[in-house]
C-alpha cells in the first residue's frame, strides 16, 4: 500500500514547482529583464555572472557527520547580488538557475556522504530547509528554498540515492531589539533555542541534509544540526547557494 503521506509530499512539491514556473512567466511579461548580477539588459543572468555561481567551496561544520558545509560559490560581488535579488526582491525566474547550481553539487556530495551511509541501511535522505522566521515567510509569500530543495533531491536520486524534501524545522519567534550587533557570538546567541523540529517522529533514524541560502557565521546550520540530532536524526552535511569564506564572517 502506498504511503499517503509520501504521496501528498510529492504532490505538494510538484504543485510548488508549477506555481513557481507560472509566477516566473508572469514576471517576465510585466517587468523588463536585466542580469541580476551586473544589470546587463535583456538577460536574467549574463554568461559571466552565471559562471560565477558555481565555484564550490567548503567551510567547517563540525556539528555534521561529514564535518563540512558545501556551498556553490563564495558570497560576494555578483553572486551576492544575484542571491539577494532572488531572496529579498522576489526574482522568481532565478529559481531555475539557482536550482541547477545546487543540483551540480550532487555528485561531489554523493561521494562525500556515501562512506557514512554504507555501513548500515538507513531511511531516505531528507533534504531539509533551514527555517525562516514567520515574518520572512509572510513577506516572501513562499518558502523560497523549495525549488532549490527539489532540484537537489532530484539530483541525488539520479546519483542512485533515495532522497526527498522534508520541511522539518521551524523557527520560534522571540522578541528582540531592532538593532543587533553582528558577529558569530551575537548571532549564535540570538538563535539559541529558536530552531526546533516540528514532528520528531518523521525524522528519527533518517540521515539529513540541511540547505540554506547563505552561510555567514554558521550559527543557523549549527542550531539546525542540534535540533535534528535531538530528534534522533543524523545530520550529514549542510549546503548553501553561497558561503562567506572562513575568516570573513563578520564582514
């Protein structure tokens, strides 16, 4: 008998992908297009900026079984502008190229996690988004990472792995001052205890990949790993579209 929950998840994921594609088509008609990285007219992404989106790097992530977080590119210059246009200015046509660069990480990721999965059978790999605050979700009107998660899960399936998207983490709201000091310690303190698992029964025994848009100090992915481990999951690795290179976290 088919698992109705799994079937519903797949239907929901397909519906999100269709909605994203339709929204992108409408925006193409209503707004003039310019490269999100450099402003070159009549292009969503010019060849030069597109080439910068896949310059993979890794940053330490000791809370994960691999000890690493993988990012598609360093977070600066045109890459930074592209991601902010997509994330904060609702440039939904960027879903597809950003999803593709995340999918391009799948072969290297598969080689990295295979030794951890081989010793004993495990459940499906869960591809889990780092949670957004409720205010961010309202402002964007969607889980902006969803198309990226789907691209990664499908790419892992092409590598022979069983993977599915699972929106497992939530961010509890707390009152904070409107202006906060930056830096690793302050960000970690603000996030402490805010990230939790929505339904631990859906995670127990599963290996998990956490996906975020940007890794800066690493505080978010670290708190995600702690919440997942408490729920009985195995945090394998973290991934992001871009990461601030080690040593530049406070920039």
